[in-house]
C-alpha cells in the first residue's frame, strides 16, 4: 500500500534508530520532503545532537523548526508532501515548559494528524518502559507522553516500534 495520505508513528527508546529509519522511509518517496524539527537547543550538547540530525539529511529536505505550533504548521503544509515530524516528546516538553494547556494542544495536534494530506511520519519516544520517575514533573511528563502516544497511535495507519535500529510493525 502506498504511503500517500497515511500516518506512520515511529516509537521507541532513546537511540533506537527512530529518526534514521523515518528518514529512510520518507526519502524512499519523491522529494521534496519536509522535516519538522521540534527541538530547541539550550546547551552545547543539544547543539551537537541537532547538528548530527541536520548533517544526516541530504538535498531535497526543507527543514521547518517548530518547537511550539506543531498543529498549525502541519495544517499549512502542501497537499501530498512527505513530512517527518521529529519528535512529539520534544514538542510536548516545549509545551509543558511554556505552561500550555496540554489537553487542548494535544487534541488540536491529534485532529490534524488524524487527516494527513500526504505520507506523514511522526517520531516519538516511548517513555513508559522504565522505573517510575522520582519527581512530580518527570511523572507528569511521562504520563502526558504516554497518553499522547496512545492517542496518535490510535489515529495512525501504521505504528513501528524501533528496537536497536530494527523496526517492528505493531499496527
């Protein structure tokens, strides 16, 4: 089945190969491709991570840096364009730190992702496989990320769980 008009969620732990695999899936489709980067850099280590992601992308990518208005940015994209969102958990972090109304913003994002106008690929971290965090903010984040991942997985046509660079199709 072609990926046009489909939503694929790629989920897994840190350094599981989510982004690289998503990039491979997108670049198997005709360019141009849109990469929506949700990361914000607040230190040199994050600068290095962002630089690695940028260096990995070949010609044909249009990068949109959007740490906050993800739903609005997705809603404005051209019809049929392959899109990679990297990643939902960084976007969620940004919105939490901005004291946003998470329920409203997650619902807006869910509505936009429920009707992709092209092959859309969304990367997110699975944060619920570890121990219960020791502080309230971390527990709030873990819970919000888990709920968001469930909502997007329910809307997705395909869900890939990444483990050690290997995709496992779970939906």
